[in-house]
C-alpha cells in the first residue's frame, strides 16, 4: 500500500509569510495606537486603532475572494471510509462532538487515515461503530477536511452497504500541515515593528507626557527644565536638581522652597527632607491638628554649615550621604542632620534657629 | 461630530450603498441574479428518526438537471443545504438554486423567486436611510415628526396588507375545508437541544405527521401547531385537513386555524389603530 503523505504546505510561501507579517504588523499597530492614543489623548490615533483592523479585515476579505471562489468551484470528492475508532469528547444532549479515526478509500487514490471531529446527534450515535462503513466528502486538495455524509445518495448508500475496506496503516495518516515556527516568528516580528512604528512616530508626545506625568493625584501639576524638576500635589512637593548641582549651593534651598510655596495661601509643613539633590516637603492638610511649622521659617542659610559640621566633626571620615529632616513632632521645630559613611551613621540636632543642641557621633 | 453631522453621514453612506445596490441590480450582476434556479423533484422520502435533529429536516433524495450542461444530479439534504425540508412526498417539486457552474453548491429553496432581483440589501439600506431621516427630522423639528415618520408608513403598509391578508386567510381556510379530512399519525417527534452559557438547556420539538391524501400521495411533514402536548404525541392518530392542490398546506385542528386567523386579524387592526393614532397625535403636535 502506498503511503499517503501530507499535502505540501499551501501557506509556506513568501506571500503567506508576508501576509502573516502584515497581520502581525496590523495587530501591533492597532494595540499601540489604542494605548498611545489614550496616553497622549489623541482621538485620531485612537480612532485609527479602531478602524485599522476593520479596514485590514475588509481588504483581506476582498483579496481572498478569488481564492475562495476557486476553492468553491472545485466539487468535493466523495469516498467510502471505515471507522477505526471513535470517541465522544463532550456533551450529553443534542449534537455531541465525536472524534473519529477513519480509513478513507478514494476510488482513484490510495487509502489513507485521517482524524477529525464532527458533531453527531445523540440518537444517531449507535449507527457509528468501529469497523462500520461510512460515506465521506472532502475537498480534493485538502483530504484532511473530511466530513461524514449522514444522508448519502442511494448509489453511495448501496456501495457502503456492500463494501469491505482494509485498514490503512497509521503512517498513512493525513493531517493539515503545521504552519511552523517561522510563521510565529514573522508574526511576532510584525507585531513588534508595528507597535514600535507607532511609538516612534509619537515619541515626542509620549516622552513629554512621561516627563510631566502626574504621579497620582488629579490635582498634581508638574514643571520640568534641564537643571531641575518640580513635582507638586495638594499635600506634597518635591524638587529634584540636575547632575552637578547640590542643595548646599548658595541660596539653592531657599529658592526651591519658595518655588513650592509661591502663589499659594500660607502653607504649613509637617516635615521637610533635604538630600544632596532632592527636597521634599509634606504639607499639613487643612483642618488637621498635626504638629506643623512654616516651611519658610527654617534657617536655610545655616543648613549648609550644619551639614558641613556633621560631616567633619562626628567621626565619619568619608561620608557618602547626608540628609536633613525638619519637623515639629517633639513640640518645637527640630532640625536633624544625619550623615552615613563607612564608620556608620552619625547625626546632630539643631533648634529652629539652627543652633546645635545635640550631637550623636558614629558608633 | 454632532448628531446632525453623524446622521447626515449615516444617510449619505447608506444612500450610496443603496444606489450601488440598485445599480448592480439594474446591470444584472447581483449574486441573486446570477444564481441558477431550477426545479428539482423529490425522488425518495424517508421517515426521520424519533428524537432526531429537528434542523436536519425530513430526509429526501432530490434530482435536478443543470440547464447549461443537461447533466442530471441526485442529491440529499445532508448538512447545510438551504431551506429546511419540512414537508415532503415523492414527486413533489422543490426549488434548487446554485451559482453558475457549481451545481454541487446547491441550496434548496421554498420560494424559487425569492431574491431573484438581488434587491434585499439595497432595500434594507433604503430603510436605514429612512430611519436616519426620521431621527434627523425629530431632532431638528421636534419629536412629533418621529410619530409621523414611524406611524405614517406603518399605517399605510398595514392598511394595504390587511385586506390582502384577510382574503388570503379566508381562501386558506376554504382550501383546508374543501375536501374531507384524512387520518394521519404522528410518527416521530424531532427536537433541537440548545445549551446557553449558564448551562440552561432549551429544547424545541416538532411532531412529524404522516398522512395519505385521497389522491394517494403519502405525505411526511413537520407539524408545528395544532397538536396538544407535542413532546408526547408520538403514535397519536390525528385528523388532517389539507389543501387538495397542495398537501403541504394542512392542519390537524381546523378550529384552531380559524381562531388563529381571528387573532391575527385583531392584532393587525390594533397595530393599524395605534399607527393611525400616532399619525394624528404627531400631526396635531407639529
């Protein structure tokens, strides 16, 4: 018996690869357009994301019409088949899906094996038993797309009643050719390129958006520049300095605090934290009885000297970081300067005027 | 884009589609116009299996001849092959249509003339244009125009159809009562079982009756109405009133048929009155 091999893959052609790439590209472009459209608040881009797959689907449908017409013009082939095995794979009412393993015996070709699923009505199921002869139909160029003819014509019915078929060997199984990994890769490549194209086209809006993005509160505003950035919300403010700058520079701290409080009602702070290039102020919510102080009242001109004192007199010889914390949790305004180095952590405390009241050397 | 612009676009798009469709129909290139339509003949009828699938129809073997090649084809109603065969007897004519040159893609058709001019979609597009115009008028000139726009055509359509339907139903009943009834029997009950997403199962059943006319025609037919407790009707003897010129027109309960006729007539009159009232209210309010 001649072994029937799988039909050559009909879609492992450059055109099929291009089609897969295009489908991946459209998917990536669509997803990216929808997401980027929302992020940059661009209605045309978002609408493009909605319309693009529809247009692509329509074009693909129209482009596929000749092929579908060609396929439809080919009359299906009818043949006898024998049930090797069958198994109901779900359902217990009405039409239930049944997995068939058949030997199909075309009149003008060698017999072959095929596995497929077809819904069979529950009351008709006893008609299908292993070894039973059936009439099947399939497209000549796709022998794996077999369908059982439940109501054959009298001629085929007579042939099935009189037929005796031999089983085809398992190696003669015909199945739909797998697409292969190349198609997955091409589709993924298309998807990534499509998404990247949209992101690149809108990179300016996106990155602007990201730099100026609000962290959480809807009332948050933000400003950016090349040397520093300020992020404010109703209850906090943060100023970051650019590389090469420091809050120990002359007047830098006062300027930063002024920028957070300028143009607003007098604000009370709960805490002010200063590091080398980062200033954070937590403001007190209105009507909340919490220990608070006027952030402008801090002796900012004294703070660089306090940091210098902490770095040089507390036993930390090569301090790596420092931090100033000002709060009124103890009842009066307290400024704490901490330094960290190889020897450990040391700190000093000063009052609201910047006078040192306690030193804690490194241990 | 405001409502006016949207509705204008709506009317424009569907108007263009309607024009395109009518143009294609005039040119004779619609799918419906290119379809080959021939009459086939039922050569063999089999009894459907009890509890079998309702959507499979009555098993028949049909032969038809392709006019372009003269070749004779013998087919069955297996799988998706057009209109469900619900009434069958040997020798009955049945419509068959298929794309030119593809007789294997045949479909059975109860009404062979249906869709012959390919005007279904263009007409639907015209309907959508009309809906758009009514909504536009209601927005621009006030809601009473919606009453006029909906009620007017509805009233005219029902007023035109009502006498014709009344005549048709009277003639239908006259045909059913024109010959003595015959004895029939429910030979099977076929059913469709559907399960929704929640796992609820819905079963629709149709008894299948077999009867032989006075002329000797053995008829098998689905009997969707006129039988009590259809699920348990298998084996029941029934009295069949049928039209002598078409045994496919039959009923097991002539009185119920008369009641249905009266109910349908009453419903039509009520809808007509509602439509006329809408027109009157709309005209007064405008």
